[in-house]
């Protein structure tokens, strides 16, 4: 196969680099608030969302849920990446009939630290039989442009939350629609594995029983055995899901399809259920709400929101 002329190869790399530089210019998101005492983990609970505020405490009871993990791994097709810290937060409205609905924060339920992809862009799409990609691969050797990060992002509200599954094993706790954002100047700003219309749906399960604890506190977060609020703490469980499917990458590199094809071919995407897995180590899950929501009917949601705001430092 003939090699790509140097001028053409450099022009291609330069154009993609410029696109990546422009795409990287964005607006930083506001920092999460610091909360007092027992409220501390619930920095993004959507207490002001209408569904939460309108929960009366009788037919509908509002709660806040947060689950964090300091590290883990995710395998998509033939690629395995070590993940950093993940933070899942959501509101839950428990219905009198035993069902529940999930309310996601406006910024998305899941926040995750970017993870570095082993081998960088060379490892993700090289070597390749695609003519143009071969030239890009040659240009990437020993280049700072090789580094690539992957960040998991929410693409819709979680659903199918099962509070009981959180204290047991081998039962899906919640369904999380996500996508993986692949970032590198040559990939542009719109390179994703999964989309809002075709997401990766994770359903993590405990693989061991978490340690159970419970605390009580005042509305402003101050610990108090006679407080009006309670917090359930489930810690130390490893969570895993190995039953999800993964679609192919889209939007990678000017969205002309060439880099999409190279990424998918090298990583084995799309990948059917059973070939992928995610593991979250040492998860720490907390659930909080009013001890006696029935005593403040029909204002349980409003009282919960007032308590949350009173804890903001």
C-alpha cells in the first residue's frame, strides 16, 4: 500500500488538531456546594426539582441518594481502562404503592474523573488498514498528541431504582444510561461511545454485602440521635455489571467516519452483551430523608429542600 505524502499527512493532522483545540474551549461548571455534617455527601441532590418539592410525604416521599467509588475498571469490547473516582447522585420519590421514580440533577446524575486510555490514540486505532489512518498513526509516534482520555457521562435520568437491592447481592440496583467521551485533539469534541438515543445502560449489582450503618441528624446536618433526618450508610461493597451491550463509536475526527471505523475495528465495537464489564471498588452509598415525613404533609418536599439549603456552608 503506498504511503501518504508527507504534505497530505501533515495537513490532515493539522486540521484535526485545530478542530480539537477549538472544541476544547468551554465553560467550566460551577463547583458543588459544601454541606454541613451528615449532609456532606449530598452536594448535588436535586431538592429544588418540582418532582421533589411536590412530594407531600404521604403519597410521595422524597429522598436523596449518593453512591461513590474511588476506582474501578471498565472493559468495552477488547479495551480495558482503569477508572478514577465516580460520583452518582439523584433524588428518589418513593410512592405509597411501593414503586419509585428517580429525579436526576440538572447537571446529570453521574460525574466521573477522566481515565487515561492505555496506549493512547496509537493503542486505540493503530495499526490500521485504512489508508488515511495509517498516515495519522505514523505521525502520532512519539507525539504528545497521542494521549487520550475517556470520561463516562450521563445521557438521561437513571431509572429502575431498587432500594432493597442496595443491601443485597446480585440484584440490579439502578439502570444508568451513559456514554463514553473520548477526548484527544485529533478526535475532536464529539467522539463518543454511546449516544442519548443509543446509550450504554449499566445496571450495577453488589458482589458482596455492604456494611450497614445509620445516623440521625438535625435539618442543618448536625448529628443528633433525636434529629428529624436519618441517613442510611452502605459501605465497602464491590459492584459489577457484565451484561450490557456497547454500541460503536461515533463523531470521531471531523465525523467523516474514517476514525470511527478505525476506533471500532481496533477496540471490537459494537460489542454484544456478555463481552463487556464494569467494576466499581469500595462503593459508598448513602440515602437520606425525613424520619417522619407524614408529620409535615403536604410539605415534605419543601421541608427537605429547606433542610438541605440550611446545611450549605
